[in-house]
């Protein structure tokens, strides 16, 4: 439990439990508001009724005002404002991370700026002390409505703040600075390195050196941009603010949200404790991709499982590419007939674009791999070499099935970053909401998003980010100048399906599965040319082209359509 005091009457916290209430009462709080819908976090989330009962036992008042991320409206704000007026202070509001409770308080503050903040009910209690000593500047900003005064870190107002130093964030920054070199741009990124993740599948197949996939972050920051080495903790679009993990606040004229997604390893019970040992691996992590190749080389017989969680995920073809490259090695070394290969997919189709399913099925048959559809990995016991799956039948009935393995390649569930999911930027699923064509936020018109975090229903690939960067750069500058947004994103994504070492099916497609091939060749045919493109050309182009704002083959076009 982490409590953040906002003023003398109100504080916010992440998810609390009944066991936390004694500490909350001892700290001087007299009322609790739950802003998290029951059942949102699954069975592990304490029900509001349990917390209500425990609060009652301690003499604390309790109110249930659930709100969905990104869907706070006037009614919710009015009800929250009334609760603050009616309930004994100080009040503690909570949700999953504290962001929704904080946003409700901020909206309530904005609607009553003209009225002074009431004095604390008890002098000297911890809540009041935290407010008086640590939040004086924020208090002044809240009462005055001055967006730029929220912290000393907000003294500079940036033309553009870009959240994320991955493929999308670096590319769009480079594209913006190529178009308008004088822009003041801050890139918010906590990591000290930048990874070329598309090559990790090749690393797991013994076809690429993992060290060549990582470079220092400082080496890829575009000239003219400023790197802020911190993580974004909260975005307040109504105030044009980004709050950082180091306590600083950035003020922006325009915001680009591109932090990628989060790999939710913890959602598979027992997985984190056994990753990188006991035959459990994943190409979705820099340090584990080499272990995949080590396991593949040592495999002489037994059972090899490959998993794929529910969509969306980074590169929908990556889970099966791991299987194809492993099987190709076992076939070449004469042990494939001794290996039982199984691909467990949470979904009901091998690939989301039907055109590419037949050629992929030919390789599934070649490698004698078993496909288990609607089979989702939920738990793993590494030392015992057992994996537990939930399988769903045609009637929706779920059965738990335990499978033994000698090696297992796991793809983790993938979710939006917490600070996006719990912000006013989020759609109902927690992704940063955008217009699918312009990539502009529909409610906050000075906010754009691209890459894995945006809500556009395209494949989450670096190739998609490459084209999205042009769309965002053009449309952001147009919006800044008060001009129409003329550039449209067609949903382009590319998935080079490495079906064997030396051959690739280059799947390029857009919204609705429409084929968008770059080359005038039959797209479903496995080709050595495409392997050369995947393993040799694209990595070099990534570092020297895409991250430098060179927009070759982006095909982005302006449209006369108005947004």
C-alpha cells in the first residue's frame, strides 16, 4: 500500500486490503472511497464489501464509487465531489494504482478552484503533516489553476514530450526533428539501453548474436532531443502534465505516448521463479533468447511445448516462429522424430490473416507439430516440468489440463503500462485511445500515440511503428499549426514468418487483414530473399535508417479527408 497525500482532506492509494485498514485508521483517516470496480483484477482483488465491513469495524466510513479507466465523466466527478463534502475528513480514495482516485480529486479541484481548501479536521495528524511539508507547490498550483507551477520541473514548457525510448518513440522524435529542427522535445525513458527486439527470435534459433541487438540509449537519442532518464508515473492531460518517477513534472504543448506495452510474466503462476532454468525460456527477453537456443541444441528427445497467450501481443507470429526454427534444427540434426512438438494457442486460429494460414500449415505438417487451440497457459512448475493450461470447448466450458515438458517456450500475457491504463488517455481495454486513421487522441487533441500502446487494431510490430511515426509527425505538426490532419494510417504491419532457417514468409497487411505487400512477389511463398531481408538488411536499416528518421518505403500519403 502506497499513500499519496494531495491536500488536507484527501489522499489516494493503490489497492488496499482489509488488513491495511488498521494502519489507515491509525494514520488519522476517517473515510474510505473505493474507485475500483469489483472483479476488475480477478479473484485476487479484495471485494469492496469485505473492505466496507472491515472499515465499519474500525469506525471508518466507506463509499463505493467505481470508475472505469479513461471513462471519468461529469456524473462521477459530481458524486465524488459530494462524497468529499459529506464524509468525515481526511478521506482516502483507492483504486488499482491510485491514479483514478487522483484524477477524480483533480477534476473535483478544478471545478471548485474559487473555494479555499478546508482546514484539516485534526491538527498534527500524519495526513496534514504530509500535505503541509511536501505538497505546498502542488497546492498552490491546484488552487490557482496554473499548469506550469505544479513543480520546479515544470518551469520549462516543452513543445513535445515523447513518453518512450523504444522503436516508436525514437523514430517519431527523429521524424519530427527532421521536419522542424527547432522543436524542443523531451524523451522520457528510464532504461539505459535500446533493444532491436525483432532479432530475438533469430537469437533463439541460433541465427543472430544477441549482443548485436542492444546499444546504449544515449547512442540512439536523436540530435536535438533531450533524454529525461526517468519513468512516466502519471499523465494529466487536462493539465498538460507528465509526472515522473524522480518527482519531477514535465509540462507540454503536445504529447506523444509511445511507452510500448508491459510483459505480464506474473499472470502465469510460478513462471517468474523458473524462467531461464528447468527448460523454461522465452524469446521475449534479451537474457532468455540465448537460453532458447541452448535448449534447442541440447534437445535429443522428449516434449517441447510452445505457447501463445490471448491477443494483442508483440508480433503475433513470433510465438510460432520460435517453434519453426527449433523444429528446423531438430529436423536437420535428425532428432525431430524423437521430439513431441505442441503449440498451445489461447486463440482459435493459427494466424490472424487467413491468407497466410495455408503456407504455415504446410510447415506445421512438415514438423509434425500438434496444434492445441483455445489452450491458455496459466501455471508452470519448473522443477517438476509441468505446465497447466485452461482449455475451452465449443460451449465455453473451461477445463484445466496438465502437460509435462522437457522444454517450454513461453510467451507472456501482454498489457498496457499501468500509468496509461489508469489515466484519462485509456480506452475501455486500457490502451491509449486514438483515432485509428490519424493516431490522434479523440478527446485530448494535443495528444498522439503510436507503437504497441496505442489502441489502433493493427499488428504490434516495429514495422507498424515505422509507418506510424510518419503519420504522427505530420499530423502533430499540422495540429500545432491549426491545420487539418491529412495523413492517414492504413493499419500496416509486417511479420516476417521465419518458417525455417534460410526462408521467410513475409506477411504484410493492414486493417481488416488487407494485404499490403511492399514487393511485387507472391506474398505467401517462403523465400530466401526474405530471409536475407529479415536477418541482414532490416537490422542494419533499423539502426541507421528508422531510428534516424529516414522514411524509406513508408508509403505514407496525405488525404484530403478531414478529421
